[in-house]
C-alpha cells in the first residue's frame, strides 16, 4: 500500500476478527512520514503496542538474510520455514528472482523484488535471530 493508513485499513478489513502481529522496519519510528505521527505509532494505535514488534534498530541486512536462510535450512539440516507457493505468489517470485551484487554479496535493489523479502526478514530476524557461533556443516 502507498501509506500506513491504507495499510492499516487493508489489514483490518482482510483480517477482521483476528489478532494481528506487525513486524515493521525500525526506521518507521522516525518522524519521516506525511503525518506528524510516526508509522510505528500509527500501527501501535491501530493494533495495540504489544502487537507491534520491532528491535530498537534494524538488523544488518546480512544478518536478516542469514536468519531467513537458516530457517529454510540450517547447519543441522533443520527446515523450519516453508512457503506456500500456491498462496504466496509474490513472495515466491521474489525468492526466485532476488539477485545479489557479486562485489558486495548484498541483495540487489534494482529489480524491485526486495520489499517482500525485507518484510519476511524483519519477522524472521525478530522471532528467530541467529545466536551463537556458526559451526561447520558435515557434508
């Protein structure tokens, strides 16, 4: 959606009667919106402060990517994240088409498939962050 008010309205209509938990980008707490109220403040008002979950600052992009990848398959071959490709067309397309910059190893932004992946990453990193030291995988 174009703005936070539209997003809130759409979520409330689509998921009426459900408890919604929101995992926004932490930069939404800054005052850079069209209104005088921050995006996160609007979300808290609409869904309740306990239902809007975000860290004090955004995680590093590489940490978000690693968290998502570890949910798909970690070093112990645990697979804890699955995508319903019949219901999640946009996420599926983005996962299939995300390219990485060969020089930096970071996700490329120029193909406009990164927003759904960023959203997934904020939720996964908040709920299932990578902790501890990485270990070698036995192959």
